[in-house]
């Protein structure tokens, strides 16, 4: 994660090598020395000062989102290549890169285009699908750098102090709402985490509804 280490003050754990031994993959990386350091998910949520925790995470993600994308960058990894996200059911091992955000969204909805679809006013979800596709095909701001797998077990907290964020393999340049909607969708069964997201990530309520519709028809709902 040279991009993060060299351009931000965010703590990342150095990865030194990886290898396979007896059909098992291993990664050699920095060891956290503080014995009290555990993922946020290992703490009783009530034991943390949620306001302080949220403020610290907000500073981290404000800094992350302030990174300037390279000229011409769209939806791609930090190196300009393909991406990985196991939360997208229909993708293979890797996907992308995409020349435009609109191309990325078209791929997410399986190539469905409104222009090639007959109006289905009697369909219960047609209005939501139409609104989703219209919004997705519209103009969007430039992408921002995104962790992509933000959850309690990826945030290490020693003595109520954030020491680092791990598991950056989903990261890359994504639409501005992707961090928020991915964190919401990927943590549906963690209400305590859902309750703190708005403290450190800008809410994208309309985009979240858009993603719920997409997940229902082209995801794993």
C-alpha cells in the first residue's frame, strides 16, 4: 500500500511477502505489538467512546478521499489495473478497469439498458429500476480512493485508539458513494456498526437506495 503510506498519515501494516506452504497461503506482515489491540468487532460496542472513535475514523477517511486521482483515472485499482470484490456475486476473480463510471455501473447491472427495455408499468419494481438506471447513467463527480471493505474486523483499536486499517485488497478508485454503500450493505447484520457509519462517512442515502435496487435484481438479495 505504497500509495497510502507515501501520500497520507494513515497507518497501514507493511506486507513483506506471501507464499503457499502445504496448500495453505500465508502472508508475512507487520505484527501489532500492543496486546490490547483488537479489531473493533472484538470489543463490546458499548465499551468504546463512539463519538471519539467516529471522529478519528472521519479524519482517516477524509484524508483518504482527498487523494488526487491520476489524470484520466476512472474505476480501477491504484495501479491502473483490474479490481477485486467478493461482494459482487457475478464477477469472476477480477473485473475492470472501466473507462467511465457509467461503464462500471452498466456492468454491475448486467448490461441492462433502459433504451433496450420495454416499459413495464405494471411491474412492481419497474419505477425503482428506471430511476436507478437513469441516475447511474447521469453525470457523476470524479472517483475517489476507496477501501471497499470497511467493517469492524478491519479496524484495529488499542485502548480505544485507532491504530490502523487492514485488508486493502478491495481498494481502488470508485464512485464517490461506493465506500458508504459497500459498508452499509456488507454489514447488514451488524447494527452497532451501521449506527456509527454516518459519524465518519458522508451518507449517500439516495445512492444507498439505488444500490438496494441493484442488489435485489443483479446482486445476492
